[in-house]
C-alpha cells in the first residue's frame, strides 16, 4: 500500500521549505515517506507569510521630465552631528531633466519650507521656469499644512512615496549616496574633524554639478541646465594648504606677515572667492 504523508506536517517538520524541496525529500534523505503529496490547491501557510514575506521588487521608473523643473525630487538627510556653523540637516533637491542638484544646510527640520519656497522663486527668476511636480518621501517636513499650502499656491503637484518605502524616492536617495561618497572621500583625504562635514558636502555638490553624466550623453548637469560649457580652472584639491593674502586692515601691525597658511574648503555661494580654514584660531 502506498502511504501519502501529510503535506502540512512535513512542511512544518522541515522548517517551512518550498514545495520543490518537499517533492525531492524522499530521494535525498533516509526515513522519509516514499511519497509526499503536494495539494494542487492549498491554503496559504500563515507561518510562511509572517516569517518569509519578501518586499516586492521596485522596477526602474521609465517616466522622465521633458524640460527643466518639470519634476523635482527632494530628500532631507539627518547628518546626526552638529556642524561647524550649527547645522544638523541637509535638504537636497534634484531636477529630473538635467540631474542638476541643489543643497541647503538646515539647523532644524522646520526650515525646509523656507528653502523650498526660495527654490520655487529661484526657478522663476533665474530660469523663467515653474516647478511642475514635487516628489518627496513621507517625512513630516514635507507632509504638513504649510508645505502643502506652498505647493497649492504655486500650482505645484505633489507625489509622495509610501511610508518606509525609500526605494520609491530613489532619485534623491541615489544622489545622497553619490554626494556622501564624494564628501567622505574628500573629507578623509583632508583629515578634517567631523564637524566640518558641511564644507565637504557643499563642495561635493559643487563638484557633482561639474561632472559629466552618462544618461546626459556625457554632459554635465551645469551645462544641461544652462546650455553653457563650464570652466573648471577654479577647482582646487579640497583640503589642500594655501598661502592666503591678508589685507592690511586685518594685520596686527606693519610688520605682520602678509599671508598665512590655511586650508582650502571650496567655493562659497554668492561670493567671488574661496573658503579657507584658519587652523590656529578656528
């Protein structure tokens, strides 16, 4: 007489394996039933659903913007440690069409709305463009009445990723990963303290926008946005030493040195000059 073992019992005994393993079990182990009948229509195993449920894969997005600022992505990154100038967070904004990135240092999360509003005005004044759709995750800095009102008053549509599904906000997540890799590499090479992260992050954003990208047919984000080839002669090695000229007004006396050795920290926004760190006095 052929004995058909109970499928459910052996499924539990073997630690909830797949059906293909149970099907082969009689052939590969001793003292197993000669036949384990696998039901054609069986109820879902509750234990398997609770213990083995995988997350569905996230297919790559095929929708892309057709012009600058039609779709922008944003993300708020917690930097944990207080920076040199008292910042704790970084807001990154990425233009879907040109892959151009902007970064804003924040002292508190509620400052997000201020920089978001400034970005909308910047797009209108500097590029004669309006933000069409704003994509962000479900963070409280975006899901609040003030931010929603700002979007509504400017006719901006919003797309929010599902809670805990960072993959749906993939563009800014990938950008943050790229910028962090650049910043950490430069920061490590410069041997700076942790609180100086804001300078390495800002310079990484600057360098990123000056770096060619494959999907832009090897254009840089800067050129894709402004239709103008850029000049990179101003770039220096982040963290290198430099003799910085001291104007006469800041010298202690007539015999004081005309320059001091400092550390190069990149280009400040809105200034025709460079950032330097004076090691002696901080």
